[in-house]
């Protein structure tokens, strides 16, 4: 396959501008487009790039087009309603680096395949700060050979490329990582509000939670990788004891009138898992609760 030299980039927002800027710094010829013409022109002046007047125009000379857009609906509109797909040459590739619905990603890929255009999903983690220093984590889904062809682009923008599997799989992983982060964030906030209501100092809580819940104490490091994925289930703590501790957290919240919807839901899950699996089992075996319900094994 022909090496990718000319890059089209659609979506020059805070993330898009930082990512496209890295590609320009690394020597790729850039054609850029944003719904805001002033943004397009400003980027083009700063990085000596070609400013496209329309999304369709981006396809004229691009070996690959990268989208950093809000969702798959906008990606689809740009490709098929605004005419970009019709201007891309067979053998070129389109890459959705935003966060889109996996099913929509597969559908778009199937449509592009009929006209000889490759499609990859390659969402990123890290935010604007990491985009600016090219240290993003990039997940990639789609044809393995096509991913390798595009690797120089990903290397220019990120520190690590995670090969996820078939088209759409990277968007699944991105959604799951954001779900984990979103859940952890509000769990921490709920716990700290309960503690504050009980009279705990905010700084003490923040420092203690950091020490006791991050690093070697984080569940992915301490339990998921060494105990769940190996099926050893040897943390040494019974499921019923964790269930008891979560109930204490809920009762503590109730005793001071603090809201605890997440803790209450967590307590119900642990109680149900104890009933179904047996409370004396190692608490890492709670994975079986989800495996049985979903019909899949980690």
C-alpha cells in the first residue's frame, strides 16, 4: 500500500487542533476543515496547512482523513451528506478518533468498503493536555494491516497504541474506560460528601483515599489482574465481609442524613452476589455474578 503522506483533518476544536498540530509538526502535509471557518483559517496559518472551505474539499488530496467530531451522526453527515466520501480515492482511509457508537461505526465502515475506502475507529484517552504533548493513549479497531499502515499517524499523536480487534471494538473500549472513570469519579465524590457530613476533614480524606485506593491498592492492579484474570481468587477476604463493609458505609450515610444512592446500589449488588454465589467465597469471585448474567467469561 502507498504510504500515507497527505492528511485531512476534520474537527479543529481544542482536541482536534492539538492532535492535528502534532501531525503537522511531524511533517505530514495537512488539509484541515472545521465548521467554524475562522478556526480553519487560523490553524492553516499557524501550521502552513491547506484550509478547506468544505468537508468535501478535504477528500481531494488526502491519503487519510481523521475525524475529531462530537459523534457518529456528525461523522456520517460529513461523509455521505456533505460529500466527503465521494471525493476520497479508492485505497484511502477514514479514521474516527472521536467517541462514537460501535454499531454506527460498523455500519459506516460497511458503506465505505463498497467504494474501496478503509475505515478505522481510533478513539483517544488523555484530554487536551496529553494531546498537546503527543502522549495520548490511542485505541484502534479495524483491519490489522490498515492499522499498521496508519501507525505513523498514531505514533505522531500518542504514546501507546492499543490494538483492540475488529471495527468498532476501540469505540467499545473507549466507552468502557469512560464508564469506569465516570463511576469512580462520582463514587469518590459521594464517599467524600458522606465523610464530610460525618465531620471528616476534606484534605485528610483526599490524601487517605489517594493512598488507599490508587496505585498498588487500585482494584485493577491489586485484584483484577492478579486474582480475577488468573482465576486464583486469593485475596483472602470473603465476599460477605465486603458486603458488610459496604453496608456500614450506607448505614453511616443514613445516620447523618447524607445522600448515598451509589453506595445503596453497591450494597444491593454485593448482597445479591452473596446470596447467589455464597458469602464465604473470596470477594474477587464476584466476577461470576456478571459472567453468569452475561453468558461470557473474562
